[in-house]
């Protein structure tokens, strides 16, 4: 009922401000469902402050919620001289409804926010107000300044500062208008309720007044207190009169008894005090005198004396008169007594009914008083409610109007760059971890060390040649040559006398770099001034033979068949005269039988006598069984494992497998190790370092 009492809770008002209904009003008032753009060459930009007109629809809610593809672009232009809009091949005046368009009734209005000229073609798109409302709410932030404050802070993010200011100011206007309209609606409803209630209470009050009137008329109730006093006084008067009558009757009874009981004898006459009848008093006095006279004469005269008889007769005549007078008075007194008793009883009954009547009247009067007070209260509230229509402002106060920030708040360039860098690093790390986690190839030295007890005698970096190669297999990279020198030194091959001059190079599968290791190992030994023989014992896939372009020359197979001699199969290397190549030879049939014909022992004896070192490029262990035959001719075995190529399962089976058991002094070479960093170094002593430069053969190192 108290419409002036406005106890608002900040949290509730925050929900009201951020409600869809208010934001929907803002979207419709600002016509944000029809946004204008400039069609730039790279991308479109908002024309909120450059478009000379804005677009308004009569029924924007009929705009489709979802479009198939991109929203349609409606191009238009504005003629500043004629103040007309060119749209759809026609010219339209500003502020005039266009009713022949497929999107519905539309009109163009002058843009009050324009302060610049458009640089490109103008167009507008249509979006359903519900979608616009949700987008506006997503960019709106409403919060209280602190827990004890009644001030609410609003912020809004928008690419166009002027549009953001209009949205916030429009939101506050809608909020205040809603507060005023809600208050007026409350006042109207309250006033209607009060008037209806007053009409009902007035009717009830009239009924109660009529009821009091009828009650007073039917019950004879005017002033109960005064009537009670009158009834009490009447009852006292009646009681007093009844007492007087009873006394008079008692006196008359005594007189009657006296008159009846006397036999002409004198005596004391009863008093007639209280009986106001002079006739009776005279008769009694006359009777008394006659009786006295009779009593006195009786003593001196005879009974039949005429005087005495005359007096006796007189007495007899007086006595009936007295009795008749007494009976007449008794009758009158009894009648008066009955009337007084009736009136006294009536007054007593009426007096006894006064409390009940007073209670009934009090109840009716109390109801009337309640209704009267309620009617007066309603009259007061009606006037107070009518006064609420007078003010047209809300009970909230705007502290600061919306104002855009001096610099954009989003996106923050530094944060964006850091986030992009962090994202790129994270994606790269995750990609590497994922790739390495689910890769079934050997990637780490630790994987070899965990699954075998064989020593890793060397790690060769992955070679990236950036120039013209002098040889398809020999590396002239400074780092790679240095790594092969370290291998030779570690194996003790640079000593004056070495008992490990026959070195077998093998692997588990094809493609792990046996030919590369064996060729470069032989070349490195030859560069140190040693005579070296390089044998291609991979008879089924002679890579070394093909790399040195010796596929058509006599080789090992020809020697084993007896078709060639020692000098026929030893071919000099073009890079170093101290290096001789023994190719596989022409292809034959089943080569295992040739290896067992006894000529292999003669060949190794000859090579041992004429060369300082013999390097053997053999076939993979898992595919060719002839490799086991070579184990008895070799002093040192190098097992090649290639980074990212050798399956992990093979390394995991090395400890349990007996394939390497026949071979002497086995060492593992971890070949083709790719770098795992972003910085390139000058030396190959670190794990995974690549070398990207080439050193011509024969240069000083």
C-alpha cells in the first residue's frame, strides 16, 4: 500500500539492469538489428559513425533467427543534395516507410551520430533482435563497487566507442523509464484497488448505519445509559409505592380485624397512619366514641335501656360502613399494587436487557467504527497514491554517464603476442611429445641403454647437405668426419698395432645406414694413412657397390665362383688411393653355397696380409642368414641403430635374442640423430646436433 517505500537491493537491481527485456528495448531503440557497414577491400568495418542514415524496421522480430550462410548484404547510397537514399534501384525519401520490400516495412532515418564521411560502399545487414540482445548481454558487465555500496558500475565492450556509449546510456534510460512505468502501473493498480475497496467499504458502512437505525427503532434504544438510569429510578419509585400500598393494606387489615373482632366493647382503635382516607378516620373515630359511650352506659343502665339499645344500634350501623370502606380501599390498593408490580417487573426486565442491548449495539458500533476508520484510511491512501503520478523521474541517480576509454581495452597486443607465442610453443611441445610418445621407432639413447647391455660406441648426427656432393655416400661435413675420427680413436684403430683390423658393420633392418657407416669409417681410416679394404658383403642388396658405381665390375661373387682373382676384385677409390673397394660382383643365384666353398678364408688371409684394416658392409641380421658366416672372420662388430627408423621392438629383443652372440666385440652406433633444439652448434659433441655446412674433400680440418 505504501507506494513511496522503495527499498531496493543492489543484487536485484543488477539482475534487472542485465535483463533481456531492457537490453531488447535498447536494441530496438537504437535499431541495432540493422547495422550499417563499409565494404572495404580487405574486410568490412562498421559505419555506425560514418553512415548518413540508419535503418528502422516496423516489425524487426520477423527477421529470421538463423541464416543459411552469411547474412545478406543490402547496398545503398545517400544523395546529400536531394536527401534521398538510393536502394534497390530506387530512390526513397528519408523518414518515409517503404512497404514494397521483401524484408518488411522499412524506413531510413538520418544518423545523428554521423561525424565522418564513408570511404567505401555502404550496406546493411539484418539480424533478429533476440540474437542482437544476447550479443549485447555477452559484452555487458554489471557489478557493485563494493559489498556495502549502493552504487552499480556498468561496462560494455564494443569495437565502436560511440555505439558502446549509446548502448549504456540507452540501457540506463530504459531502466529509469521502466522504474517510472512500474511505479505508475503500481500506483494505477493501487488506486483502482483503493477505489474498489472504498466503494465496498462505503456500502458496508451504509448498511451498518442502517442496521444501527433499525436496531434503535425496534429495540427502543436511544441512550442506554440514560435509559438505564431511568429504569433504575422507576424501579425504585415502584418499590417505594408498593411498600406504601403494602403498609396501607396492612393498616387496613388491622383496622378490619379490629372492627370485626370487637363486640360493642370499647378498646384502643388501631392507628390509620399511612392511610390517607378522612372518611375512614371519621368512621373509626365515631365508632370509637360510640363504643366508649356504650361501655360507660352499660355499667350504669340495664341492657334493655333504650339509650343503650340506641347506642348499640348506632355501633352496628357504623361497623358495616367501616368494613365497606376498608374493602373498597383494599380493592383499590390491590389494583394499584398489581399495576405497580407489573410496571416494576417490566422496568426490571428492561433494565436486565440493557447489558445485552448495549453489547449488541456496541458490536454494531464497533464494526461501524472499523469500517469508518478503514474508509478514512483508504481515502488518505487514495490521495497519496494520486500524488505518485506527479513525479516523472526514477528513484535512482546517474553518477557518471557512459564514456568510452581512451585506448582500446581488447585485444591487448602484448598479451596477444605472448599468448600466441605460448600457444605456438605449447602446440610444438605437445606435437613433439605426442609424436615421440606414440612413435614406435627408436628416438632416444636411453631406450637403447635400457634394453641392452651393449655399449654405444658412437653417435652420428643427421646429415643435411647444402651443397654439391663430391660423393653420394662419403661425408665431407666437418662434424661427421670428426665423429668418425672419434669412433676410430675409441675403437683403438689409430694405434701402431691393432689386433682388431677386421670390422663388420651390420644392422637389424635395411635403411639404417650400414653403407654410410662402413664407407665413411673406411674413408676415415684411409685419410689417416692406413691401407683399407671395403668389402660389400650385402650380396642381395649391394648398396655400397651401387654407391661407388661398381655394379658392372668383378667382385666378391665372381671371386667365389673362381671367375676373378684378387687384383680383379680390388677397385681403387677415386677419393683416396689407400682405399680399395671390393664390390659384390655380378648377381648370381644362391650365394650361401658360395660362401662355404673355402675361398672366403683365402680372401681374408690375402686381405689381412695386404691391408691394415678390412671394413665389411654386411646384410641386415633379421633378413639374411649369411651374416652369421662372417662372424668368425671379424674382430669387431658395429651394430647400427638409426634414429627414428629402427623399430623399438628390435632393440627390446636384443637382450633376449641370440643373434649377436656369435659376433665378436659388438658395439652399437646410434646413427642419424636429429637435433631436438632450435640452436645450431659448431661441434657434434652434444646430443642431437645437426651440421648444415660442407667441407670439400681434402681440406684442412
